[in-house]
């Protein structure tokens, strides 16, 4: 078992391709998304400063975060509504629908006619429960146009990337300054 662990640690500490794949996968995970993948990218850059390109990492993370968006927009609402009354999955599916409805209602009440900007800010402000997954589900529940939803989510993901990147840069820089 120790040899396997050593191999995994080695793969993530020096293998740039594996690091990019890990960032891509983390960015696709609900609730973690870009907000969790960017700190991972900063860690990989620290482990492999000559190999890991942070800018390329950002692009890969943004793509990974956006891949589920069309699937969520077109299918998540239908699947959640179908499963809301099922015995094993019903509670979770109802929770997800409720989360989407609440997010959508909050967006619509605050936004009025500025729903595009509200969706962008909802996705872009890196707080728990916001992000591309929840924002896209809310847009689907609100029956926003697909094109408008996608553009707002892309802009929100870019905004979140900048904010989380600044936090990582300032936070990691402060930590390194204290440790050094």
C-alpha cells in the first residue's frame, strides 16, 4: 500500500499532465467547482513551479467548470422533478429543487429586469451554495433563455476565478511571508 501511495504523491507532485487533469475534475464537482480547483492549482504550482502553468490551469479549470452547464440547463430540472417523489432519492432531489427554486426566486426578486447581471453575480461571488451548478439550475427553473444563461454563467465563472485567484495570491503570499 505504501508504494501505491508514494506513486500517487509522486504523480501529483511532478507530473504536470496529471495536475491539469486533477484541476479539471475538481472544477466539475458540484459545490467545489472553480472555488476549490483554483487553490488546488496554486498548490500544484508550488509543488511543480517549473512545469505547472497557472494561467493554463485557470483555462482548464474554467472549461471543467463549464462542461456540466448545458447538461444541467437542459436535463437537471427534469431529472430532479422526476425523482422528487421516489423513495430513496426523493429527499435529496427535493432538496436540490428547493435550492434551485430559492436561488431563482432570490435572483428574480433582486434583479427584476436585470436577471442576466444578477445571475452573473450569483455565480461570480464565491460564497457557499453559489456557482455554475446552482446558477444554471436557477436559470433553468426561471426559464431563462439558454444563450443568456450560458453567457451570464461564463461571465460569473470568470469573475469568481479572478476573486478566488486574488484571495489565493494574497492569502498564500501572506502565509508564505509568515512562514518564511
